[in-house]
C-alpha cells in the first residue's frame, strides 16, 4: 500500500487519521483503533522496500527489541502484523511532544539540569536494554523524544531500535547476516570509533559514547565532531579530541570527555556508573532514573551509591567553583535547592519531597559540623592537615549512607 490516506482502514481495525512522517523505506501514521478508540502510531514499510531482506529484518528487529524492554522510557510496541499486500507494520504508543533534535534546533543549547535529566532518563531505558543484552547503536538527539504526559510534565522516550543488536535476534547467524563486517550502521555524528570501523565490533559502551556525544551537543549546541563530509567526520572521531567545553562544572565536563574516550575500556563501565556521575547536576526526576538504572544493573545498593555521588560532587563543586566562568556559577552549582527541584522534566511526589527535606537538613548539619572544625582549627592554631583530615569522618557521621531512599 502506498501513501495511506485519512479514512483508510488498516488491518481491519486502525483508521488512518494523518501522516506523521515519510521516508524512503516507509511511512509513520497517526491512527485510531476502531474498538478501543485509542490513538496509536503505525510504522508501515512500503511495498517496494519488502524485497530488501535486511531492511525487512531490521524492521522486525525494532519491534522485538522494544517489546523486550519494559521501561517507561522506551516507546511501547502494541502490535505487529502484515497487510494484505504483504507490507509489515508496527503499532506503537502515540507520543505527543518533540524530539531533542527539534528542541535543539528551536531553542539552542539547553539548561544544564534539563540536558542532564534527558540523558539520565535515557540511561534508565538503556540500563534495562543492556540488562537483557540489547545495544541500541543509533542513539542521537532525534531518537530521544520528549513526550508530554497528561499532567503537563514530560519524559524522555528512546526511539528506533531498528539497528540494535542483542539476544532478541534469532541467533548469531542472523546477526552476522544483518551486520556485515564492513557495514556502517548508525548516525555518524554520534558513532563510536569502533562502530565506525565495524558495526559488529560493538558492545554496550558504544551507547555510552553516543550519550556523551548527545550531552555534549545538548549543552553546547554543536556535536563534538563535525565536518563537511562523512570521511572528515569519521577521521575526527577516530583520531581527534573534541573541542573543549566552557562554563560547565568540572565533573560534568569530565564525565562527557570520559564517555568520548577513544578506547572503550576508558569509558564508564556501564550506564549506571555514568548516571551516578551526572546525578548531582540533574533534578529529582533525574535522580529517580539514576536509582532505577543502578538497581537494574547493580542490585539494591542505590541509596548509598547515590548519596556518595552527591556528597562527592558537592565537594568537587566547591573545590572547582572558582574556575567556572563569571556569571554562570549560580546556574551550574548543584545546590541543595537545585537537587530538590524536579525541574522541567518532572515533578516531585510527596514522599520524594519529604526525603528532599531530610537531605537538606542533613546537609545543613554537615555544614555546621564543618564550620565547627574550621573554627576550632583557627582558634587553637592547629595545622591544616589535622583539621581537614577530621572533616570527612564528621560529614559521614552526619550524612547516613541510606539518606536517599529508593522509591
């Protein structure tokens, strides 16, 4: 079927309302289920593309990979099938909003907390994908969709698992056919060096590279590697370092650059480790995603790990505060208020708000203890070494490891 028109009925139960988008291989439609009156999105492959065996297999792979992941941050697959003419289709939840690529084009660089929240929610989705052996391989701003909820808040949805790889495939032989040794699959601006060389030679750390490239662009308005041609982009990714970022907290800059390490062994070991590094610079919503990502990949140690990350980042921010560009410090420091604030990507529940208040109280107590030690040192004339060696244990005593509760 070519170019379905509004009013056409597909598979006997989906009434086409409008065309959302078109491409060389297919079309995406907005439709309504005749019995449920539910609005859905239908991705329909064109008849002419069916002869392309690899395209057909990737189309079905997208449905299987997305169905294997139950995360709230992955676009849900509701149905699959074929029309009478053989055209395959995937029925997905209908999302309202805009992808991050469109957001960048409209708004330019995003505020730090908003950018970090988007990446943290993507980390939650990828933690579940990686836990079941699925590697996305095509992450980019256009595949991170900022979907609006009924209450006006938004959440990130990871789209398009069409070139993903993992245990959802029907065996290694299928993967070998679909991902040939010299094939280049993905979006070049966000591809890791190893993916540039061979799409088969990748693991979950290629997604970590892509997340670093995405966050780099979200906060700067430009990709870390760009060029006039594919050859130039590939050359820069493989052999050059990205241009330095300015005006970011040092830990955020370090996290981005670690994601973009040429050697994958130098990157974060998993998305949970990346999420913990970024947690202090997101909102309450982002911290919830961190907790879930850590639980998915590392078990139930979330509270202590997240608390430690927040305390460490707070200390790093104080130490590096003087190096932040003038005029930007207030917006970039992970203050108690910014950590408690859920920001534009979500709102804090009553229980979360209570936990935030307890965290604020504990933070204030830690500052009082710190001030006491500094004062004692000043009055008694003690050495700096003795005074400051006592501070970490005092802060640890005032800040219990489980002060951030899992939801």
